C-alpha cells in the first residue's frame, strides 16, 4: 500500500496498521526480540547504529551514556541512542558536500533515495543482509590508540566547541525580577542581547542562587565528568544523587563514569512497563539558606547546553519552616508541594525518602505553577487523573474558565521527538489528546475539542540544515522513517520552527512546549513547558473502553495558568529579548503565528540521508 502527501511518500507494508506497536529498529549484530520505541529525544534504546566509518578517526571515550545492549560485541564507546549515534558518526567523520557532477549510476541512486524518502523493498531487511556486499568492499579500520577527551565529541571536530568569555556565565538578571520564572538557556553563536536573562547550568549551580549543601539530578542522558565541572569549585565535592533509568551494561558504564567522584551516588528509577524511559529532567538543590527546584528540558551533556533552544522553570528560594510546623504548612495555592512529594513517592525509592522529608520541612507557598508529571503504570478510577494528559485535563477543567468563541483559539504543540500514534488521527491525537488540550473549564462539549485547530511545530530538514550545529542537530530530533511512514496523516499538522524573537531560529529546539492562544496570537489561555514529547508513552493512552490509562515513562513539566497569577489571560510578550526587567507579559519561546510547512518542506527524519545540499559547516548527512 502506498500513502502520499505533499511532505513525503513511503511504501507501507500490511503490518503498518498495528497502531500500538513501536517501530522496528534494525540492529547489525542481533535481532531484537521486541519492537523498540522512538518517542524520546534520544530515540530508541537497546540499539546501536551502523554508520559510515573513516580510517582517519581515533576512537573517543564514552561520555554521553545513553545506550544499552544485550550484545557483548557492541563497542563500549557507542554514544547515545541510535539517533544520537548518527550525530556522533557525523561528528567524528563529517562527509563533505561535493559539487562535482556524479556518475549516472550514483545520480540515479541519489534520486531514488531522496525523492520523497521512498523506501526500497530492501529497507525492511536487516542491515547485515542489505549491506553485506558493501561491507566486503570496505577495508577494516586500523586500530588506533585511545584518545582521552574530557568533553563530548563536538559536531565538527575537536575545535568546534568555542570556550566562552567569563561574562558569558555571569547572570545579568536576578531571578527574583522574573514574574514567571521561565528562562531559556544560553546559546553560543548568537547575538549577546539574546542571552541577556538566559541561564547556563554553571549559573544555576553558582553561589548566586544559594550556598549548596547537597543536590539531586534527575535526567535521561548524563556525562558525569562534564556535569561535575559545572558545579563551582566550592561545591564540587558536595553530595550529588543521580536519578536515572539505566539497566545492565548501560547502568554499569554510568557507574563506572562516577568512580573518580566519591560524592556521587545513584537511584535507579523503576521502569516496569516495556519501552518506558526515565525522561524527567529536574534538579533538587538544598542550600544552607533553603531549598530550590529546577524543572528543565536539557540533558546533562554539554551539547544540550551549547547551541540548542532549551527552557526551564526556576523556583523561588524556599525557606525552612519553623520547628513544629504542621504537615500542611508551606503549601502553595497550586498544591505544588503535595504534588512534588507525590511524584517523588511514585519512584518507590528509599534513596529519595530523605529528600521527601526535606521538602516537607520547607515553605513552598510562593509557587505559582502547577506540576504535571508522568509515572509508569496502569491507573484506574480517580488515579487516572494523577499523571499524564488526564492530569493536565483535570487542572484545565478545574482552574480555567470557558472563553467566548474558544473554538477559534488554536492549540500549539512544539516538541523534539514523535512517537507512533496509529494509522489515523482518531486513534489518539485528535481524540483523547486533543480533547485534553482543548479543555477550558468544566463545560462538556460533544465535539470533544475536534473543532479546535491544532498547530504542531517540528523542525523541517531545512531548519536542521541551516542550524548552528548543521545536520548533527538532527541527532536530537529522532523522528524515524519507520514511525513516519505509518502516520503520513500527521504531517498535515506540521509548522516550521522559528524563534526570531529570541534569536534562536538557528538553535534547534530541544524544548517542549504546549499552549492555547487567542486567534490573533496576542494572548494565552495557558502555557506548559515539559520534558514530554508528542507520544503516548509520555502522555499516556486510554485502555479498556476508557476506564484505564497506561503511562510508560517518567516525565515532568510545569503548567502556567492565569488564575494563579491573578490574571484572566496572559499577554504574549512580543520581544522578550533583551530582557529589561519584570514583565507581566509571557515570553513565549517561539514565533507566533507558526508558519505551516510549504509544499517543499519536509519534516526532519533522522535515519535517511541528506546529500543534495550542504549544512552550515559544508557537510552532508549520511546515517548508513
């Protein structure tokens, strides 16, 4: 069966109608016993990539740990999920764009590969059977002496990461001046004014925010040596707990990374449902002066804090409650304290018990955001509204009011990865998820939100090609051909990434945001920044005739509702940079209105080649 749209054409097999099965990801050395997901920013786990190699490259020590395999033959230096490994392959062995006219045979091959992303019949086979003859023609790479490198490999060679002047890491805006406490991270290579008021991880962990005693880092990808260096020297030996979702070989490598650092210990998140990930990104910071929470979208690796668009919410400094305060003391109008404790309890981890008690001892009453979390499990009855998109639906129902003509208020979703959502929009997106996003107040409508327009913002191939990082930025945008070919219907929703207002149009988004705007894009009904991408694994999916919801992954975000700020709506700030001080307007981190894909635009697909045009560094993308 063939499906076609203006944004691509693929051949689909009859098995593509399986709506709930994650796409197959081939492996070169072994056949997986189950299908792998591709709905986190890192793509599928338990895989490694088979990418073009060069004899000129020295191996790089494994620093960005996010790969797990049952095969003992897999190199311990494999970096990241399959999509991130593709970026790593291009980082180490960039393939330069060639302007010379190719031979007729090569030209025909390129046209077949790149005209609408059509899959050949051999694409369903394992890489061993597909490229066996090609492998025979390749001479083996000679053994090279291991090169020690204290930072992750750069996208374009060892000199690509530019060391910033000290002023780059100096916070120019005290966080107390921000009404919403929503920040973007600093980006290298853009005008200085667009980093005014933005934050780098070194600033978040600096003495400017408190005298640190102990911290917890929840995340998905870790580079522990790099992470340790982000703490200032005076805090660098303070106890740190790492909360992760790694297992087996990947867990062993993570622990091995931490061996030189006696102050680091670990907490493994339970992942009892297949294909789930620990995707939450949060810091708990305990100071001599109090306690702070940071909920963010960045992994703890250098590349995520370098030239990507990322966002975070930085809590106020929470003071300690007086001795003997009741358990209900220090609660916020948004019940943030209760919800944070409930989220931590969902880990069922003794290692977090001490932190739960610390939170109980602090005053969180100044918090003005709502916590939106996901925790793996199957939930029924009232528990269905504890996590995922039904949690968002509950908060929107109870804390917003209907708006006159609300059907004309569009929904905007912006993300960096896309999961499998079924053979048509009614399977999940346009029904249960859109119904949640369209909720305003308690009024029930039979249309279930289907009248509301939904704009989905996801980078095009040209967005990635012209980005600061070039094609390697696509390693953090793991929308695979296996998933895309099953849901061509989705691409009619797509809009280009653009952020001229923040100077970040060329800093590819790893931030995830969802919002409801007025028809003229000047007001917000609500805004959410989160780790959750567009996937059922992250947001949950209804089962058993809507009497149960199943959530696979840990996720965390914060929801901004006007009622918590004594407003009826948020005004959208048109020019948030340079930051000039306190503002009652919300700094939306992308340009509005979003621009729909043109007939020439294609969504970025990470695991197909792009060789017809060079990126900003003169390279092409060859992930096979």
